[in-house]
């Protein structure tokens, strides 16, 4: 992921670095293991996008670097709804931090919680 700013990333098919071109629509899924309801330690990972730590925060830093370098006009980011949880220190939630960064890049921002069951999935997954 550290290569995303330069326009390359690890390709899971080729198992090597591959080029990421400029795009009109950038679609990202930030690693959500830190935020997952299945992670019993998730409380300590609130605010990771602001700090740039944990799997979620590290992934966000690289996504943000790519967006700053390549300026895709449309961005779609998928994650778990726990991104909205506010840390106990009163700082911004990770979602609020991401929204702020996207606004700084000139994007209009909105979000929605979508239930996968409502869209044909066989499992309940709020995203």
C-alpha cells in the first residue's frame, strides 16, 4: 500500500506491484478488522484513521495519499458502520475524520448505512 501515492499497489492476482491509473471514479474498501463487531478489542481502535495506526488507519492513510496525488473526481469508500463510533477522548470518529479529509480535497460528502440483506445478500451485514 505504501506505493499508492506513486500510482502503484500490490496486485493479488500477479503477486507483484501493478500500476493504478488516474480514474474518474475511485472505489476503496478500507480494511475493517479493527472495527469489526467480531473483534472483541475494537474499542481500542477508535480514532485509528486520525492516528494512522491499526489496519484501518494505515489503509486510510494510503487511500488518502492516493486521492491527494491523483484527484479522482468521484470517490466511493465502503466499510463497516462502526467507523461512526466516537473515541472516548471526544475526538472525531473515523468517519468524521475521513469526511473532513475528503472535503479538504474538494469533495462533497455523504454517507449511508446499507443493510446487505436488502440488496440480495444471504447474510446480515450493515455497511
